[in-house]
C-alpha cells in the first residue's frame, strides 16, 4: 500500500508507513487514489482543450459540408479566357426580384470591394470578399469566396467570375443590413447572394 503522505510503498499488512510513520488507512488510501484520478482527468481535459485551440489557430474553423459546397478551384493560365466566356452577366434586377433564380449558374458581376479578409479552411488559404453592388438596391452586397490570395484591397473595382449560390450570411454585416429592413422585419437574419469565385480580375476605374 502506498503511503498518502510520503508515497512510499508498504506491505499490505502494516498499519503505519515504514518510512514516515503515517497511519495507513485503506479508506484514506482510496480517497487519495480518487484525488489522483481527478487530477489526471483534469490534466487530460486541459491538454485536449489546448490541442483544440492550437488546431483552430493553425487550420481555422471548418464549415459543415464539403469543400465544393463553398469553394471552386482557382482558374489559372490558359483556362482563364474560356472560363470567363462561359460566365453570363448576372442580371441584378432579377436577383433583387428573385435571389434564387441563378442558383448553380456560372455568372460574372462587377462591383467594389467593401471588405476583404484571408483565412484558412479545408487546409487551404481562402479570400472572403464583400462586394458592393449598388444596383442590388436595399441590400447592395454579394459575398465572394476565392481559393488563394488576391493582391486587391478595399475600394478596388473588380469583376468576379464563378458559381452563384444563395442564401449566405455574413454575421459582421447583419447590423448594417438591419438598418435597411422595415420595422416589422427588424431582428430577422438577412441572407445575401454569394459567388464561389473561380477567377477575379481588377477593373481600372
């Protein structure tokens, strides 16, 4: 039996520790063992939480779903021209009337970068752009996801080519979008159109 005071292993039939003289009580020993087990459990829990935090800092949070649900591969090289020609001009008046009309279609749209940020998802660097498109009237934004980095900045005019999806939500934009809602709809989540971009180019203003 291990002494709860000094940790010395003692024969089972002794009542006092041979090293420090402390009384060896079986109930005390069980209590001490339970305390040790609790400490081990807490330590493992802390290690697990630290591991999760390190993973998130390195790889980011991953959305539910497949990579292809949110991103397209970046189009490069000789494939760019054919890809651009395969995208139709997004009819903004139709989007304002029926935002689901173009789901799954390859489209292109021009606007100004309102917000841009880079992050890591599905083990790749991504760029998220909030595109300001005033012709969309009350909610003049289209969300854009792109695989890779881009040399553009806020205020640049760009044309986005990619697959149209709807609905999408940008949590950071919600407060601003709420200002455009009628009183009876205040507090409801505002969905926005989005484009999974295969190619993005800067337009000279």
